[in-house]
C-alpha cells in the first residue's frame, strides 16, 4: 500500500466504523398495522415462501420474497407515466432456485458480500475458511449464502412508508464464519418513489460481515437488450484495483485518467471495451468504487439515467463503497420477467464495504463484535427527466 493513500484510508476507517457501531436505539421505526398484500410465491424444500407487495400513492410498486430476502420487481414510471419493471427477476420462486441462476438476482447477500481471497481470513489470531465458489475465491458468502435461505417476514409501517421486515439467524460456523449472527433487513417504499433498505445485525462472537442487495437494473425495462446506453455517474474519486481473479490488490487508485472515471455522467458502453487491464480482468466493469462521502446518507453515491425512457435512479448510502457491475456474466440462457437476460443487459450498484476487507487492514473494517450493532441504509430514488 503506497504511503500517500494512508491518510485518506484512516479517515475512511473512522467514518465507516461509526456506521458499524451506531446504536440501534432511535434507528428502528415505530411499528404499526399497515396492509402489505402477501401471496404464496411457490415452495422451497416443501415450505411455502411468500411475496410481499409495497405500493405508494403515485403507483410505484415493489415486490419482495422472503426467499433470500429478494427484491423481485420494481415498477417505476417513465416520462410518459408508463410503468415498467426495472429490475431483473422471476414471477415465481422456481426462477430463483433453478440451477442456471448463479447471478444472485435481487437477493440479500451475506454473510460476506463480494469476494474473500482464497476463502480465507484471520480474526483474533484464528484462521477461518469459507467454501470456495468463484475460481480460487469465496463469493457472496460461500456455497449457500443468505440468498438461498428462507427468512422470517412481517409487514411493518413507519413514518417513511409501508414496509416488510425480514429476519434471519445465521448460526455459528455457517459457511465457515464465526459467531451467531442475527440479521434484520427492512424494505420500505416512500411517497417520493424512494426504495429504502435498512440493515441491522448483531453477533455473539467476533465476526466479519458485508451485507448488500444484488439487484440488476435496466431502466428501459427488465429484458431490454442492453444497458450500455445508460448514463452513469459515480461520486467516487478512487477505486480499488483488482488482480486477475477479481480480488483487490490492496491499493486505492485515482479514477482520473482511466476508463473508470464516472465522476461526470458517462455512457456505460463508451469505454467498456477499452484495452485497459482492469477492464480486461473483469470483462467489463466489476469494481469497487470508494465513495467520496462515506457514511453520509444525504450525499448521492451514484446516478443512472436512461435517455430512452427518461427514467432516473439515484443511489444514497451510508456504506463506504459501491460495486459497479455491468452484467458481464449474463449470457441470455436464463429467462425471467421481460425475456432473456442477455450479456450486459443490466447494471448492479451494490452498496458495501470493500471486497476482501478482512485481508486488507488499510480498508474500512468489516469486523463486528459482541455488544455492537451494525447498521447501514441504502436508498434507490426513482424519478424522470
């Protein structure tokens, strides 16, 4: 790690650790009765899973299943007030459990989102091994992450809007991770077309965690042929470069002068095929961007604009990073809402701590200890232009 990067990373650690240690009191909303329609969504291992529908006064509609805490659809208006589904998903749970689905469509990712090098990390002098499922590395929590479990769910209401709250207990040792982890994820839909996701977690033993949502967005509508014409802005001066297995090298690099500079709105396809080593490694964009305002929910982290439909999505988060992924491994073999999910036909904006953080002390810490409460919030706000 170069010396010139250390002061910035020290500030990042301070900001991000404050998110990890934020007390739960005052963060949970008062609950009250509110009607959130619920319907069967199919069965997994003989157990019925359900679909919950959130809708606001302007007609925006969001559906969530308690299988994997998965966001299955987001219906948002275009400039002509026509509603389309703008996330890739399926109309029943079988779509999510099929063997072809290795893309984590819309799921809650945990215990550790993104990659851990060689599936190995050391904590408090103990070495832990996570199942390898992505080349030489562990990806998105191992072979059976949070995306492949049934969560407890209940409808809730708050000053923010109607919501569904999901709860999952990950036992000590699951997928190799230490500690029993209690996780709660709440989806809420606000009056201003804001989809809000609140994450909280506690543990009974020192552990690491990195929770995120893995939705694929195409603002022209799910199943549209490409997302390369979308305009993307990422409010990040730096990114974490990767090696050939997509693991961060440990450096934190300026985006200036590289094809990863999205500080001004840029068409996704404009530079994606440049002969730049980082793009070659990832087969496109699949990189963690270091946000300029970590921990600040009022600061925009990313913006996506679709000139064809006029839809706009802004991303706000308390997390220090965002993984921008351009669907480089979609191949059209899997069909969902809207049709075939083709190569580079959707974009992911996974708000997160950095990949492989347990193996990089200069990265913001992902350690959670007993007595602490992890909390993070991400908001996806939809509008038109």
